[in-house]
């Protein structure tokens, strides 16, 4: 019998649940409920129970969820019970800020290499990393078997760089560039564009 395909919108909510549970654990809590989670996230308790039921039974009626257990199960489901290496492309202001961010390693990710096409930047130190020449990117990423890339380059360069990343064996790209990438269907792409969120919010503001 083929496995039931979980809707992507459900998968997208799991990291929110994991983050909320991590905050609760940091406050010393051991047990929570779908109602408490829902109140913190603005999601109905029924939706949370339905989402979690796609992956098994993690709580008991009347006693709620053991936070530590549920966190471990969500990490397993999201495959962040290990550390994923990431190639960061672009060492401008945004890329440098990302490289200095210290929150990745505790949540399953590690910047493993930084690339840029500016000869003035290559060889310079950014935190604990030396900026590498993008000309060597394909062979080096392939050799390190890195599967995830963060793309922090100008929109005009994003498509060309994404094609090189696919050639290097990258299977997932987090794109900060304000553009849409055209990549093979088997490559997962997520976008972070603050302007889109700002434009979404201004719709609800009074004139």
C-alpha cells in the first residue's frame, strides 16, 4: 500500500510546532496541550491534532503531550535530528549576516562553505569561514555532498547560480533574492522576501 502523501501546508506548520515546543521546554514546562499550542500560535487545537495525527499518535486524551517526546518526534519527521551542511552563496551584507547567525546549529543546520564571485572578497574571513571563489563551487559542493544551499545573491544572478547549484547536486535551495527560480521539479525551493510580507501586511493597515 503506498504511503499517504501529507499535504505540504501541514509539513509547513510542523516547524512552528517545534519552535513553540522548544520555547516551552526552555521555560521548564514538561506537558502541553493542543489548546495551549494553538493559543500560542493562533492555530485551532483541532487543526493541530489533525496535523499531528498524519504522523501517528503522540499524546493522550486528558493528559496532553509530553513536550520532550513530541519535540524528538517532530525532529525525526522533519529530519533535523541530524545536522545538515549548507552552502551559502553570496557574501554581501545579507550573506555576511547569515554567516554570523548562531542559531542554525541548534536546529539541525550548519553553514559549511561560503562562496562569492567578487575577487576582492574571496579569501577574506567571515566569522570562522574563508570566502571561497564561486568558480570552484560546483566541484567542491559535489565533493562535500552538500544538499542544501542558501542563495543570497542579487536577483539578476540568482537563476544562473541556481543552475550551477543543481549541477553541483544541491537538492534544496533557500532563496533570499527577490525573484522566482526555474529549476527541475525535484529541486525544492523556498523563498524569503521581506517585501512580499510587508506588502501583505499593508493591505490590512488603515489608509
